[in-house]
C-alpha cells in the first residue's frame, strides 16, 4: 500500500514538473516575439555627439540649422557646397554591397545627387578629404555623357 502511494506521488510529481517545463517554454516563446523595434530617431544628444566627431576631422562641415526628419540631420560644407546627410537606418541595403545595415548612414550629396554612402564616419571623412576632386570629376563626366546621349 505504501509502495503504491509512493508511485502515485512520484507520477504526479513527474507530471507537475513536465507541466511546469512546458509552461515556462510557452512563456519564453511569447517573450521572444516581443522584440522591440529599432529606434531610428536621432535625439539631440546623439546629434551633438555626431557633430563633435565631425569637428575632430577639421572639415568645413557645419550643422544645417533645420532638421528635415527625425531620423536624419544634415551638415553643409559651404566651401565646396556639399551636404553630409547623417541618417539613422534599420535594415538598410544598397547595390554597392551594403546589406541589412542598422545604425548610421553617412551620405555625401552635391547638387541633389548622392555621390557615395558610407556606414562609417571615419571612412566617409577619409574618402571625402582625399577623393573629393574625383567625386566632382565623376559628376562632370556623367553630365557630359548624358548630354552626348541626348545628342544621339
């Protein structure tokens, strides 16, 4: 009689443990689906941090007074009339090889044309300082080719 009682208690204990494991597993699955979306808003403190990093490169970029959207800020180089647009993006992909990028995207813009986009400020500023003349030449060549195509 005592043996049957022990077996019954062991069986119910085993059932309770299995039920608890399944309940915890179910709760974990519910929590897995509650992933917070990426916040792509650039807050004022982040904008100041980006401006400080940009000032360290000793370029002519100054902050554009108006913010066009919550996820982007612009800096203008009045000497070369170039805009540096800093965007905070999520799952950004582009044909240049950038795939599923989440973070800041730095784009150099001249005459409403994006010359090049970067995922690193270091790479962006190094390329801008060393190769700006090449960017301008590429634009002139593209404009010239476009005008030649229109002639034919």
